[in-house]
C-alpha cells in the first residue's frame, strides 16, 4: 500500500511525467493529494475536520476548542464550570506539573493515559453530536 501511494504521488519519479522545476512538482503533488481526499470517504459530523493522527492530548484540545467555538450543546458531558475553575491561576509550569502527575498516577494504576483520554474524547464527541442530532463519523 505504501509503495502504491509513493508511486501514485510521485509520477515524476516513478512514471513518465517530466516536470520542469520544483514548483511544478509541488503543484502536481498538491493536485494528486486533493484528488485523493476528494475521492476518499466523506467525513460526517461536527468534528469531521480533526486530523485523526493527533495525539490524544491535542485531539482533546481541538475537540474542546470546537465545542467552545461553535457553542455546541455539551452540558452534562463537559463540565465547563470545572474547566473555568481549573483555568484560574493556571500557568504553563503548573499545567505541566499536573499533567505529569496525572500521567504518573495513570501508570501506577495500570491505565494507559493516551487510550483513556482518546476514549473519553470520543465519548464526548459522540454525546455532543447526539445532542446536536448530527450523524457521528
């Protein structure tokens, strides 16, 4: 699959396409990627534009960002009061310390924090989409 992808995206290397310069190569590559995306499975739902390869932490941040930005119905799923309270006085050093301690506590409890956060974020997404009556992706 990876070989096919490389060959498909680089016809100037593996095919008979002759491009004059780097600019032309980049334009062709962008066009090929756009065509692949257009022909790929259509994403549905409120969170369809989130890259799935994000770490769980960045994925959760982006999901909350969209909930806040779009003012999505998240009551009962996201405790905005607790988030607001935790925000007061929070700085980078304290955030780093708390994240480290929670990660260490997960290790001690035998919990994979990456999986736990990703599962919880997916549950939040599903609940918000259900409250919004939007099909999940």
